[in-house]
């Protein structure tokens, strides 16, 4: 159904942005990403619109691990002044893609979730029931290999309010892409290489920070129940 997947050097597709700039973040052999040819053309000519399209597809019908992150960081290196714009386009693309999955899951019901949610479906259900906001905020802010779509499915199936779902997703994705854009502007091509080679470490560190904040809120700052 889709064009044959080919290897993409991000610089080649973004050469129209600033063709005389330094080599791409993904130029080395160890940093190549697979990218459908028909999307290569989109990204090359659309810029921020291309980032939106890739983020939308990655969050809905397809899966491109790290690709949206790589595009955001590459474009921020090429045009640092547009960092906020590129992060916003990636965030909006992800939001609209996830809303589509959320809507499908809501229409499909719990049977749909258990059919598509995999072996972690029951654990995810319990977490979503208790922590609707965090159950999408945490996966949204963490890079791969953190599972994400199963939580989107759960939010739709168990009818988490759209306002809660959208706010958590925008905050999580927005913080993630802004942080990546900042790193790209500050450290250049080395930033993406560091992120990809140490992704599990970043997941653990960010998850530990979020868990610490959650536990502090629950056990330290929680107001005691009034005496009856």
C-alpha cells in the first residue's frame, strides 16, 4: 500500500532549507533512519508542515520511532530562530493523530482495547482509571522505546475527558519537542546522536523524576482528611 521504504539522510531532504550548512545530524552510517519515499518529498518541500504530517502519521496509522524527533532537531539546527514553530508543529501533528486514535478507541469500546492493547492492557486500564492525566502525560514526554499508543487507546476506551487527554498530550509532547529543539540549537548535530544512543537512560531518568514528583504530591503535600 505504501511506497517501498528506503534509507533517508535527513540532510538530503532538507537541503532546500540551507544547502550550505554543515552535514546532517543523521549523515553518518550509524544514524540512518528508514523513511517512506513519499514522505521524503513532503518533508523536503513543506518544512514545518512536513513535521506536522510525519508527527500525525507517527501518532496514528504508522510508526516512525525517533523520526519526528530527528526532524525537529534537524530543522532547529538549520533554523534556530524557528525552534518554537517546529516544536509546535510536531506537537499539533501528534495531537491530531492521537485524537484520531482516541476517537476510534472510544467508538470501539473495551473489546477493541483488549484486542489491540497487547499483554499490558489490564495494567494500563488500572493506571488510566486512577491517573487519567499522568497516564498520557508521562508516555507523551518520554522518547522511544516507551510505549505510547496503548495509553492513547486506553484514554479513548475508558472515556477520559477530551480536555484532560488533549491538555496532558500537548504539555507532554510540547515539553519533549521544546527540550529537543533547545538541545539541537545548543549542541548541534551531537544532540540527536546522544539522544538516540542513550534513549533508555533518558526514559529511566525522566520516569524517575516524574515518579518522584508524583510520590511527593501524593504522600508529602497531600492534605490530611478532616476529622469527622
